C-alpha cells in the first residue's frame, strides 16, 4: 500500500475543509480508523489470542450468503466465518454523506465531511461536505439488510505467507454507525461532548445508526463512527466469510483492511490493516478437500497481527 505524504493530506484538507476565514488557522480534526485483528468482536482488547469470534461453517447451499451451517448431508462449500471491527481513535468523527439526484440512479455519490477543528462545526449534509471521494453507496434489498451500504470501506482476503491472494471476499458494503465503545476511549482527548456540542449531536445520530433502514427511495444517506466508538460485523452476517472449499492444507494469512484505497482522509493510515495466521488441515492429512466433503478442515489460529497484512512470516515476539 502506498502511504500518502502528510504534506499532501494537509494540502487537500486546507484546500477543501477550511472555507470560512474565521477558521483559517484551525487544524482539521481527522478520524483515525483502526482495523482490529480478525475475530475481535466489539473492538481489539490488546490480546489477539482472545479474538475468537470465528468458526468453520459447512453449507449445502452455496448460494445462501448467510448459511445455515450443517454438519452432515450434501456438503457443497466450506466457509471460514469471522467478525470484523473498526475503531475510530482519531481527533474527529468519521462521517460521509451520500446523495443521488433521483431514484432512477441506483447508486449515490459519496463525500466525506471533515470537522474544521476539534470544537468546530461538522458538515451535516452532502452539499456542505468538502472532500469528494471515489466511494459510492447503494441500497441492499436482502431481508437481512434492507438499508444503504457504503462500498469499498473494507475488504478481506486469504493470502499465502508470501503474499499471494488465494481467496477474496464477496462482501458488498457496510452500514456504519456507533455500535460499541472502543477500549482506548477514555484515553482519547476528543470524544463526543454532550448534546449541546457538534460532536455530541452527531453521536446521537450515529448511536445504533441503521443507514436508512427500509428507505430504498431515499435520495440521501450518511455513515460514520464517532471518536472513541467502533463498528463491528458479526461472523453470522451475510458474506462475513471466505470460501475455503478449494484451499489446500497449509498456512495462510486472513487479512482485513479498512479504507484500502485511502479514498477517505485520516490522521493515520498505519493501522488500517490487520491479519491473523492460520493453519488449514483437511481430514486424514489430505492435501486438499475430497470429492465428497463429509467433514470440515481443521483450522487453527496461530496468532493475530494488528497493523500488519503479513502475519505468518512476521517475526515472532
């Protein structure tokens, strides 16, 4: 991943975020999105060995994105399911607004709202938002969602220790809001204030935010995470998995990356990736799945690596 120089970030922000002369000397309050290691529900507790919200799921209907898992019968696919979570440990809220001109357009254009300074106003509409992005939003109609999704926010992959991609996810977007308080919240200087402050008013909107639930005809939507909060997707949610049916026995990295294209402005990009090293072993010492699967492979967690896309080959601490 290419790191965007700090000078470039500040130039973009200065050009787009500070429009009022009264804020000319202000420093924009940027979010900092931290990707927790795979399998960490409700945030990362500093101990990756306790990130155990994952399992191996055999399914008889590969077209069903959410299972159900079965233990016998006509097994057609095997999935490694896992929870993913992203914290905001920055100085300002992560907030994006999406808009389309009419319902004839299936997708919404997305802009990021940047708080002018830690005490300043937060753009609360698409029109007020300063940073144009390549992201987009669409309405997911399946019964387990029925709300708007922000695309391109995060991806997962299964990779070899040398970095070769073996399996890529089929996840199709995220509804983002404040789902839990992250473990570093008390140490963060710019958590939301009460409802008389800009950050407090936004936090009320993001608390349990459902991203326009049951509003397919909406022309606008928003997504975000307050400072000190986080958003997670449980391993039982549709497409929270990688298909390992054709994966050979061996050691792999399960990699998750938030804001992978850096389309969204952040204070720090160094913590956007996390990974866990696993060992996959098919029954009876087989090198790969049999023609007729009757039992899943044994998947063993070797360790978790916050801040890294390579875990299997990383130096052991």
